[in-house]
């Protein structure tokens, strides 16, 4: 059993995280320094009640798999904040508010990747289906609301769609909506962090798998991590299967920088929101208003970078740590690699993929690639 934690919300707006790494924490054990009374049904994922022994019952509870609040993740977060320059892992963008802000980003006039990729999938769906051939299961990684796959289902006609996402309930609801819209399509939701090898239920046939990883999300990993991910995707696809992946290509500096510095300030808010999420996970006291959004293209690494820059001298504290930031000092929050197409095709080959076919839009801003496992 992997690490688990529960998020408890209390009537007066207080929140508490409790976490444990193996099996069931015994009822009444001291967790996170407080005595909690825990009642379970059918294993740790069915939490009936959890409350500090001497306090009001929480108004809501959520059981989550290994997400940011685990002990290990807190250690990594604290360690990353002590580095020079400090950094925060990009996964911390995606709390509830972060997901909403990202959705808003995808609709911004300056943020071209989402609409360019969608247009490509729509326009080239039939070509993609021809390249893929018979597809038994379509497996989307980081599926979220399963919006993009709608553009492919009619062309690919898979028997089964598998949505994989770290937000299990969210993806479960999304695949159920798909099943209603596409009668005859079997659906399955898998709650998993895609940075680790993903295990699918035994009923998902090993043959005819197409792994779908859209959105140029691969660009948010460093090249080494991307290679590991691509190898894992190849294993998941299996012999005879394939990968359909979206990547953002290098382009005009102005276009790139505008996409991450939108006029409405949504990306700036998305960037600053990471501090609220870190405060929740680490119990730190960042004040987002003390930080400015900075985004620029780093040509040497062919990547957009996002940072938060201290507007004044800032002192941040959290249990077991503290850091003083000088005015102008930055925290590195995101990289978004823009791979030239030939380089990315090479990476796919290095990861063990064979023949690749790529489609780009008329401006060569974005590519969708089909690679055979
Ligand atoms: C999710 N990912 C592909 C986005 C990107 O463009 O790297 C995240 C993002 N960051 C700022 N704007 C959008």
C-alpha cells in the first residue's frame, strides 16, 4: 500500500492533512502531531470519520493517493525552496484553483497550443486513424475532463477508452459522460500518477493499444525525465501498439513570450497560485502579493521558463525550515520545452519507438506525432 493522506475540512474553515505510508493508521494514533480518531470501512480508501480527538468533526473529508502533502513530498518541497535558485515542482500548479486557471489559459487569445492542437486533431483525424490502424484501446494519460479525445473517437473507433489521471473521481465522471455520448464504447478510469509506470486493469487487452498524450505536457518535464516517460509509454503501449503525442514547436520569440505573459494576467495568477498550494501542502506562509510573474524564452535550452520574483525582501517560514529571499530573487516554477520536430523524433527513436508520422499545422507551431511501439 503506497502513502495515503486525507484532507479534512473543518466547520470554521480550518483544514488538516494527515498522511501515512503503510496500511491503516491505527485509530487514535497521533498523526501529524495531533491525535486523530479514524474510522475506516473496507480499507483505507473508505474513510468514514476522522477528527482530532478533542475537536469538532470535520465537515468534509477526502482521501487521496500519494499527492503533495505526504511526508516525502514535504521534504522535497522544503529542500527545493532552500536551493539557489529556489524552485517549486510544476505539479504544484494543479490544485483546484490551478486547474481552473489553466482551463482559462487554454481559452486566452495569446495561448495558441490548445486550439492549434485541437484544430490539428480535427482536421487530420482520418489520416491519424489510417496511420494507427485497428485500435482496441485508446489510453489517455492525464486525461482530466477527456475533452480532446472526443475529437478522435469517431475516427479511431476504439472498443475501449481508458482515462488515466491523478484525479480519480474527476476522470471517472468524465469517462462516464463519454460512455453516454458514445454508446457502445467501453470506458475505464484509472487513478494514477503518470510519472510512475501505469498499471491497467487486466481486462484491458494487451493488443491494439494506442497511448494518447496530448497538450504538449511532455514539454513540462526535463529531457531526461521525458525520455523515462517515453520509455514507460512504449512499455504501456506494448508490441504492436503505439503512441499519439502532441508537442509544441519552437517559433517566433514574440509569439512564445506573449503566450506566457497574457494581457489579462491569467498566467501571472496561475503562477502566483502555486504559492497558495505550497502554503497548503507545506504549512508555509508565502504571500503571493509579494511576488511578480516572470516568463521568458531561454534559447540555450529551447524552453519557456516561468519564475516568481520577490518584489521586496521576503521571509518565508514553514515547519522545520525558513528562507530569506532578497528583493529581485527568483523561484523557478516551470519549464516548457519547445522541441524542434527532428529532435523529438530522435528522442522517440531512442526510447525504442519505430516508424513515426507527424502532422503539423500550416504555421508549423505544433505537431501531433504517431509513433509505433
Ligand atoms: C500544461 N502545459 C503544457 C502548459 C505549458 O504551456 O507548458 C502549462 C502552462 N504554463 C503556463 N501556461 C500554460
